[in-house]
C-alpha cells in the first residue's frame, strides 16, 4: 500500500522569487520529501532563483528535491537597489510564468493520480490553472506572520477585545496590500492554508484566520517554525564561516548580531550612524553589511559600502563586518550571541525565537512593523530601535548606542533574554516529533495522501 501511494502522488512547490520566500519554501519542501509516501517533490521557478535557493539553504539537505527550471519568456532586468530611497519596500518583478507553469502542471498531472501544488500566496495568479485540472489541488504556504495577515483584514473584521493589534500606522504597508490585492481572485481557488508559525506564538491570530468568514471551508495547518527533522541536516563540509570562528573566541551572550535581511539597502548616512553607534556602545558585534538582493544575485555587480575611516581597524577584535552571505541560523544559535538587531522579517523573527535571542527591532516595510509589535508588545522578547511613525528619519548613533546597551548590558535586557530563552524551549518542543507543530505537519501529509 505504501508503494502504491509513493507512485501516485506528486508535490509541486511554487515559491515567490525573493529570498525571504524561497528559503522557507525550500525548507518545507525538504521536510515534505522526508515522508516515505511522497515522491517526487518538485521545486519550480526560474533557473536563477532555483540556484539561489540551493546555494543559500541553511541546515536542510535538498538531496531528494527535484528542481525544475521554468523558462522566463523575457529578459528580466536586474536594477541595483536605491540606497537613498526613503521607501524601503522592495520592487520585485514577478515574471510572467503562468503559461509555462500551467504546461508543467498539466504534464505532471498525466503521470500521477494526484498532484498537490503548494504555492506562495504571491504566486496565486501564476498557479490559478490548477483549478481546471481534475486531479490537482493547491494550498497556499503563508510565509509571513499571522498577525500581519490579520492586519490585512482588520478594517472589516469585528475582533475580540483580547486581540491586540498594533496602532493603525503600524499595520501592513499600503504597498504590500496593493500586491496582495492583485492575487485576491486567483487565491480563492486554493484548497487550504499552511502557516509558517506556531500556535504557541500566534494562537489568537491563527484562530482569526481560521474563522469561516476568512477561511470559508478550507482547512489550515500551523506547522512552524519550519526546522529540520532527523536525517535532513546537511553534512558538514570544510571549515566553518569566519564569523563562527570569531564567535568561538567571545564570551557567552556578549555579541550582538546586526543584519537587515535581503530586501533592505541602507544609505551612506544610515550606515555611518549605525557604525558610530555600534562603536560608541563598546559592545561586541557581528554586522552583515550588504545591499538588498537584485533579481539576479549572481550578476557580479555589488555596491561597495564605505564605512567611517579606519572603522574596522579601530574595532578589530571588538566587531566583525561581513560583506557576503552569512549563516544566520548558526550565528543566532551560537552561545556567544546575546542579541539581534533586525528588520524583523518573519524568517529572522522565527530564527531568533527558535534560538532564544532577543531582538532590537528596526522594521523597514511590509509585515515588519506588525512583526515588531508582536516581538516587543505581545511576546516581550525585544525592544524597538525606532518608532514606526518616524520611519523616514535616519536612526542616529546615540539611539543605536542606547538601544544596544539597553539590550546587551542592563537588567531589562537580562529579563528580556530570559523570556526569549523560555519561549525558545517551548517552541523547539512544538517542532520536534510529537510536538504540536510537527503533528500539524503530519496531519497535512495525511490529508494530501488520503
């Protein structure tokens, strides 16, 4: 019976081509491929983005994944990010992939009894033809937080008093709502929702998304934070990244990790103030200093950001500046890391929660303000660097200095770190075998292999 199921179901994963979406989608693909009764699992996108997903994958082993490259019909421009823009929202081009995607799904559907398409909600338009294929069904993989999704609906929902949402000006940005609006009609064809979150973290917000008025008759599963199961870890090869070797020499919980993800480009002025603030704090730090991703991250054209004169020389042994891709989960999981200055992208929040590292939150766009509210006001495992209503103002060195000291060298910071550690332990249990999130993933697998 198991062999028959093995031959009769195929899973196709369709990510949105941005790193914060590619990574969790590929991680989930690896998890799904570990179930004996599912094969094959296809990860489908352009050749560039499939390659990007592979080379940046942390921890997970993608050996069982079938990467299928969809040809893009036109040459995709790859403009450099504008460091001086006050609006940090990334402008990503969504290639016109609907026709080649439909052709691929149709072809696969001829060879398998059932085809299960797992798509990013931002790719609903691309996979909408699944609705016309009798033996195919689709599920949205929501890689943003539940609180940010609730924010999208908050203007026309009557919410219980116990539900705490950020002030109106902190809600999901207009740009993101406009992008989501383009997917609304196509998204209605989906058969269910998967959430990369945990009921322990966002239970009340997940409950709202499961209401009949929003979910209709669709099923949902909260399976996060996505983490590797036994046997899915990549084998260790070669020497560790230089930042991990540097961390090995530091005291426990003494280093703050500074990184603003793959969609943020800072201006020269912002970089200068951040550098001076870190120096004035006298705290040890690792700073990943790189521009936002372009559509083609392999084109070799990288802006060289200038730091204050002799900055790295003055802070040798105190701070480490990393200008290339860094292994964020390993940095956050290192015993010497005691804090994280972050843009509060959802992947970064989940990794920090899982590793028990408190956050100095500096949101820039999209769901990040709502994530910041969750981290600082609900979970109380972080502090705000800059209020969202001041988002167009440059964060000055004195603010950076004060926030870093507050998180890393104060009784308040110690209490926040303690709460972060307690939450981490509970979340880790939820993702392990028999835990609440892993059981929901098991239930999803049982559903699609029914």
